[in-house]
C-alpha cells in the first residue's frame, strides 16, 4: 500500500499515512482486524491532526453514507457515519426536519461531528450534537460490533461522543430530529461598538433565534465594532428548503496558495468592506437562504487558501457569563500588547455541561482566527494563561497548538477520560497525532 | 420497469442502483453481502420510493449461482434489463494462483455472468425488450503479472458480449458493453495511478442514458479508447517493454 501525504487544515501538522476506504461492513471488519494501529477519518477537514497519525492507517468512512431507517412520526433517523452533513440535511429537510448542531462546512461527516461533539449556530438554543444522539453502532478491533446508548454500554457511549475516534469506528448513528418548518432565514442586525457592547447586546430570547457576532479586529480603535446577527427560521407553512442548493460534491479546503495573503492591509480592507456593506443593512430585516446561514464557509474557501502554506491558527474558548467582562478586559489588554493579525473574531452563546474532553459549557464562545506568526503565537500563549487561570474551556478540535498542560488544567475530567479509555482499550489501538499530543 | 443489478452493494453497482431508482425504475439487487444489500435497499427506498428486492448470491461459487437460478426463476421473467457491474480482484491473482483462487475469479468475472444471461434469454419466450449491460476492463487488453486471471476473465467476457451483440442483432435485445479504465472505487482507491480515475456516478448516468442503444461498445473514461487501440496496434514486443516500464 502506498503512503499519502496529508495536512491538518491549520497546516500545523503533516504526516505520511496509509488510507483505506471500506465500503462494506465485511471490509471494515477485515481492515480493522488486519492492522495494529488505526484511526477513523471523516472528510479530514479538521483544523487539527485528529484523523491521522504518521505511518498509521486512517480508515476513511465516506462510503458509509446510507440512510438506514427513518421514522417521521417519532422524528428519528438512523444513518451511516460517513454521510456528509449536507447529504443528511438534503433528506431530512424534504421532510421538514433537521439536526441543528451543524458545523459550518457541508462536506463534514456525521462521524466527525459525533466524535468532536460539534455544535452549530444555534448552540445557545440546542447545545451540542450530544443532545440529538440516541444510539451509536461502533466497530472496535478487539470488542467487535458494539451498540451504544444511554441504556447499553453507557460508559463507551459517553466516551465516544466527543471522543475523537479513540473508541473505534462509528458506523451508524441514530439521531433525534427537530422540526424545521420554513423555507429560509429571517436575518436582522444589531450594530455594536465594542466587545463589551456586543456581550451586552446578546438577548435572552425565548423563541428560537440564533445569535452570533462578527467583530472588527483590524486595529485597536476599531476593536469589537461590528454586528450581532440574529437568524430566525422563516416559518412559512407548507414550504420547505430548496435542498438542491445543498449538493456538495468535493471538499475544496485542501489546497492553499504558496504565500500568505492575509496581512494588515488585506485584513483592514476586507473588514472595512464587510463592515460598511452590513452597515447598510442595519435596522432592516432581510432573508437569507439556508446554505448561506448554516454553511457560511461554503463558497468562501478562498478565505482559508489565503493563509498560504503556513496556515492559520484558530482558537475557540468558552467563558462563563459571570467572568465574561473580566476576560474581555484581559483579552483586550493582550491584544493591545501583542497586536496579532486577526482575520476573524466572533462571539456566540453556548449551553451545555463539560464532561470528559467535550467542548461544551454554559457561557460565551469566542472564536479567533490568526495569521500564524510570532505575534499571534505570543498572544495565544497569553490566552492559554488566561484559560488556565480562569478554568475556561479551549477547543481541542480547533487549536492544534494547545499544550497538554493547558488541557489538563482546563478539562477537569481529562484524567477520567484517559482512565476510562485505557480500561476500554488497554492496547490503545485507535490513535492519532492529536491523541499523541494529548498523551492518551 | 425492473432492472437487475449484479454486484450492487458497492462502487459502480451502488451508483447504478441510485441512478436507476432516481429515474423511477424498480430494482433487484444482487451481491454476496447481505447486510450491505439490506442497508442499500432501505437507503434507496427512503430516497427514491421505488420497489427494491434483494437477493444475496455469491457469483464466485457455481453451486450458489445454480441454486440462485433454480429458486428465482420467476424473477427473471419480469426483467427489463440486467447489468453486471461486478468485479472480483484478489491479491493472490497471479500466474501461479491456486485452482480455487483462479476459479473464483473466473466464475465471478465471467462464467457466472454468462449463466445469468443464458437463463434470462432462455426464459424470455415472449421476446420482450431486454437490455443487457456488461462491464469489462482495460486490463483485458494485455496479459499482466498481477490480476492475471481477472484480466483473462474480462477478456473472455468482452468476447462473449461481442458474440451476444452479433447473435441478438435482429432481436428485441439491446446489448451494451463498457470497457472501463481506472474508476474511483475501493479497488483502485489506495493506488497512485498514472491517469485520473473516472467517477462512478458519472458513468452510472452515461449507462442510463445509453440504455436504448443497440449493440454498443463504449470506453470510460473516454481516453482509454485510443490507449486500448494503441495497445492493439503496436507489436507485442513493444507493448511488453512499455508494460514493464510501468509495472
Ligand atoms: C470550515 C469549518 C467550519 C467548522 N465549523 C464548526 C462549527 O461551527 N462547530 C463545530 O463544533 N465544529 C466546527 N468545525 C470543526 C468540525 O466540525 C470538526 O473538525 C469535524 O470533526 C470535522 O469532521 P470530518 O468529517 O472532517 O472529520 P475528520 O476531520 O476526518 O475527523 C475528526 C475527528 O473525528 C473522528 N471521526 C471521523 N469520523 C469518524 C467515525 N466514523 N468514527 C469515529 N471517529 C470518527 C476522527 O477520528 C477525528 O478524531 C468546523 C470545521 C471547518 C473546517
């Protein structure tokens, strides 16, 4: 078998790996039984090296994409884990149903979503994918086929959701679906003048409204100026989303330009345009199609390409509401000190309960994208200290630069996860570059 | 209308099943992998709302094929077409492959297919319209040190389909044969190949749109046609050197 060279989306890690793409249940078993070390792979679009490891086998699951059972009355669906999220939505939306915890790119697979406990734009309302999962079928080299749910193999069920593929290959997932009565989204904007102003303008909504901000980061005087976007499902009875627009055949995130094109000038220019374009829309209600809201990065792959060969750094942290003002102050202080080049700064609310290595908690979720350079790395070091001192939760699946020490301090249940995983699989068969970093 | 797809559980077979179902054709799906067939059946019914019947059978075993034919006689009566996107390749397929190994490869890729066609045509007493589609391989153009029996079987299949085309020229039977180059399937997935792989989804669309053509031979991806022609024109002594260079 020939090796393939592969890179994490943030370009921080690359590896030469073996890849097998089973298409049948028999093949998956044969492959898993034949190799010593392996890791399941979805669409391999993670920022971090979670689905590969140098010289090891990655089991590419994209051909496991069938819908196995659908119960419209009880609103459940069982699907194979390699299905792209856009393919799954194409089917459920025709039946006016969906799962709301959707990461921002259409070729991401359900297996990748479950294994990273992903969330979507509605994280304040719906929490993470964990809320929708009823049952999982995995294949594990030594344990064979295992059904997991709250009633059967509960511990492995919990380890698997947000377990980074380390408990074996997720083959099928049974999901609880939610209603989606509507055709598109009704969007409105609130203009904000600073990061604190942004925080203060997030409303407690009792209806289903998705709120997230876009904030300027191009210079210190503009820092935090921006908008809170509010998306509400445009509830038109007897209408459903035009699912043809969701068709997504190829993952266009793979290649980058040779050189980094994000610099002070291009960041300033693009943020100036974006800000002024949206300024016209403030105080207006407008309609946006499903794909644009739910998959904001689809069609905007140029954004990633522009980081060039060195790639980007993404950081996402959850800050509890009671600490948010203090943390914003500390972040602003460090931004002014280090002046990193930030291409994206966004805030949304999230709800949940952090257990094991799952990225979820009640609070504000702050996302930054940086150009990979010394200034950004210095700022990130400071951000790590802020996380450690305040027990904030940094996202493991977004930031490949995170140190083990930070993770151990911020994730209370790190040791428990490690212990339970080793109890389940003492040979530690399923491993990735990420699990090596995490010393799992 | 009902079409039987032999080798339906993965690769081209799976895409053909979806393409035909999306065009409202009912399906009978055959493969040795019962679990995969059951899941494929659910998937197709949920997505396309057509009738799907599944019949597990292992074409590498003549006993299995004969049993299958005996117990499913009626099924063949109702067919409007048969497609054979089946390919069995093994790592042990070399000149010195065991008799068991070579038999399996020859049965799956050639002999069992002829038995199914024979059965269909003999039952078709009313001379109704039937379409039969076979899939060969570019590897049949020349002998090789790997996939030896596979390429020999595919070569035999091509000759058999040519005979079928010629025999059925004046009948209601439409026969098509596709010679396939590299396709993006599990068989070629991990191989680095010198030419790009063709999409099985695209091929499935082409096969469906060509269903009414009588006696057609096609290449997919199309660039394999001149390559195949060149292999046939060039003297073996030269072809031998080229093959050696790329193997
Ligand atoms: C543009 C973009 C936007 C994003 N937006 C969001 C967002 O809004 N919210 C969010 O939470 N995340 C977001 N993400 C992160 C993304 O959801 C995760 O990185 C996700 O895991 C990627 O899925 P994948 O199919 O590419 O899996 P991979 O990257 O291939 O794998 C990711 C992890 O999942 C495991 N895995 C994959 N398939 C299986 C399987 N079948 N069985 C067991 N384990 C498996 C792998 O082993 C690995 O640990 C975003 C990523 C991108 C690139």
